[in-house]
C-alpha cells in the first residue's frame, strides 16, 4: 500500500474508535416476490460474490436487474424472502449483530429538517456515541468528519437549505460518527451533477481506504467514475455477469469475443451488453465467472487490505456485545424530545397558523353560543356547545398527524434501521413533545369559548371541563397516529375523517326518552364511541346541580332546572368518573395499538408478515380481476 493511502487511512479514523476489517461473502443468493396467479417472480438467481474490506465496491446493472435488491439484502433491510448464505468474516451472518456494525444510506436524503448541520451532527453524536465521550471530544469528531467531507463551511446552515451534494455528504457524515466498518449506499450519485458525483465517489474511495467495507449501487457512471472503483459487481436479470476491477471489464469482455468500440465509456458498454444490444451474451458472461463464484482479477490489482485472520473473525462482534457507549432509553428519550421541541419551535409558520386557527375558531364559536350558559331559555343550546367542543378536539389534533406523520416515518425508518435509538424511546418522545402545544392552544380556545358562552366561573367545573377536552384531544391524536402508522398519506387522509363518522354519530345518539327502545346492538356500538363519554362527561360537569334564570323578555322557559333536564336526557344515572376512566382506557388502548402497529411496520413479526402477504395476495387478485 502506498504512503498516500496510508495517510488517508490515518486521517479517516482520527478520533474515531478502531474497528477490525469486515469481509462480506454471499453464496447462492436467491430472492423471489409473489405475483398472484402468476406464481412468483425471480429477482436474484443463485448469485455469489465477495466484497472485501478496504475496497470501494460498486454494484451496477440495468434498471430492474436486481442491484438495489441485492444491496437491501446484504444490508439486512429486506431479507426475509431471500434464500442462500451470507457470511461475515467467514461466519454465518447474525443479522442483529450485523446491523450494529453496518450502516445503510438510502437513495433519498432523509435528513431531519429545521436543524443546522452542526446541530444535526451533535444530536446524532449524542444518540450514537453515548455519555462516556465528552462534549469536547464529540465536537472534535464532528469537526474532523465535516472537514473530511468538505462540510465545514455549512456548519451553521439549516439542512433544508443545503445543495444536493451537501445533503448527500451530510447523510454519510451522520453515519460516520461511530465509525461503522461497513457502509451501504443506494445510488449515492443520483440527482448530482458531474462535479458532485466525482466528489462523492472520491469521498467514498477515501472512506474505503480508511479500512471500511464500502458498497454502493450506482446507475451508469462516467468513465472517470468507473475507473475509481476498486471492484465492480455487475448484475443482469438477477445474475452476475462480471466481478472484478472496473477498468478490466473491457479486457474481460474481449476474452469472450465482445469488443468495446474505441473511446467508448466502459460502463455504458457493459450496460449495453447486459441489455442484449450486442446479442444474447448473458449466459456466456455468467458462465465465465460462474455467476459470481469466480472473479476476474489481473495481477496488477492488489487488494488494499489483507484478508481477516481467523483470530480476528469474531472480534468485530465482541465490540457489539459491549454495552459501553450505548445510551439508555431515558437518554434517548431526552435527546429526541429536545430535537422535536427545537424543530417544532423553529417551524414558525406552522405554529402561527395553528394559533390563528384556534383564535378564529374560538371567536367564531364563542360568538355563536354567546351568553347561553346563563340563559334559561337556551338550555338546549348548551348541548350544541358541548358537542361542538368535542368535535373541535376530535378533528383539530388528528388532521395534522395524518398529514405529517407519514413523512416522519421515512426519517424514522432510516434512523431506527441504523441503530440510532429504540422505537419505544422515539414513541415516548413523540407522545410528550406534542403535549405543551396542545395544552397551550387548547387552553386558548377553551378560555375564549368558555367566557363568551357565560359558563359558570367555578373551579370545580372549569378544571374537569378543560381536562375532558384535553383527554379527547390526546385520544384523537392517538387515532391519527394509529392510522398514519399503517397507511400512507393519501389513504390516511381518506380513512381518518371517514373513520370518525361512527364515533360522531354515536356520541349524541339516543339521549332522551327514546333510549329504552334502541336495539341492544346499537347500544353496544354506542359504548365504543369515546366521543360519547366526552360529551356525556361535559354535560354532567357543566349542568348538574345548576338552575338558570329565565330572561325577563321570555314569558316561559322550559328547562331552567338543569337536573331535570339531565333526567329527561336519560343521563341522571350516569357517573362522571366512569366516563373519565373510560376515556383513559381509550387513551391507553389506542396509544398502545399505535405503538404496536408502528413497531410492526418497522420490524414486523411472522404474524404481521403473514397478514401483509395475504393483503398483497388479495390486492393482486383484485387488480387481476379488473
């Protein structure tokens, strides 16, 4: 190895923990996907290969060849339907342990918005490096990585204002903080100009020269980029057609009788060959290297690192078993909570919109029901007022979640897959982060409508009134999470409002003398509406034990005795604490279901996977039936 590469290696691991080399080998890897009545489609066809430490490896292939699938399987992102053997340093891969040492940088640059580069790096460092490393040492590590990736000038720039190349480099920087020995990248040059592509590949080559195993899928690189890769693995129709040093691909094809035109991009040429533009050469190419079991290597091409010795094979996993440096769930919760609050506070336009919305609706509804709380001639209007409050605290908290959480799940997928934090810590932080804004804006709205409607200024009524509305708000938000954890944005925005219709219908249905004649099935369904418990509790808190004065301009007021009114509405046997306990039970059940579905979406168990398979099968059959 020359002095330049040795110097690069030293610089790349500065202030970062040393890691042993990791070599990845796969044998007879096969992957199929179901296709309804047509059976299944074979994506990968018993391919084999070996990716060495210290090398930058590119997986190439025409569109639909299976290169992204191979990358996903090797990274452990999508591997349940795959068959074959994957070895790490000669040992069968333990997926849980392997995910501790490998990082997957996906094609989309999913970086948390409204944070500066420095803040995003420090939050990631706090999550990844733990408390045993001081803030000063973390800052040094961050500075070294940003200098290495040429991001030092963007430290105070918000992530949503970075260029495409800067965002790509920041994605890599975030995963380099704990110096992972294995890096997977899905088409890192997509969307970049020629200069940014060259800088990105040059950076990856430097990272590989630092002793890491760097594997990326790439789509038709230029001749310059193609020559920079230490190893190229070409896939066509799910089979390996070439494995070896990039510039040796053209001599390899010439040995098979396939000649590259002069001054032609070798990457373009090999893609055209794989696409069949030079005849049906795939079988010949696959046979020449035995579908990846052999490698075309010239004597001039020397691996940067020696193969890992047998004494080192399990050293990498001994690092994994050590708990030093790992954050507790409580530490993760605090870091994530502060990040969410910072992002929430900086989203000024959204906060202002919510404040204005609450004020406008507070003024509108407050004036609509003005003075009803003391007017004996408008007792029935209180029913409408309480119902309006319930509907407000159903839709207002739920709709933003339906809109924003599907995008948040994309960030969550990347960070959780790369072992930043546990799902439990994230979900607890998410639950707590929204409470302050909900409480403040909810109090703003309730204060306005409460005063405008002349409700009694008694502390024993005000506190339960606010508490019931807040409980309703949190349950509604939980339903939004429940839906968004399962469905995408489009389906969630349709299902959410429609799903709430039965809850609304049964919340106010059957009050009065007609309750006894309601069928038992409907009565059971009514008890599954959390809005009914909210509505009933508000009526009991605000009306029980009160008498209203009949205005002088009214000759007669029917319901001045509100206890009599409650009896007529068939609520006299209701108990307020039962309604509140029912709301709390709803909150626990819906939140728990939201967490379970979110967890299954990220790391599904066998039962959930079986349900997903059945769903895909039914969907395929329905589409074929059309």
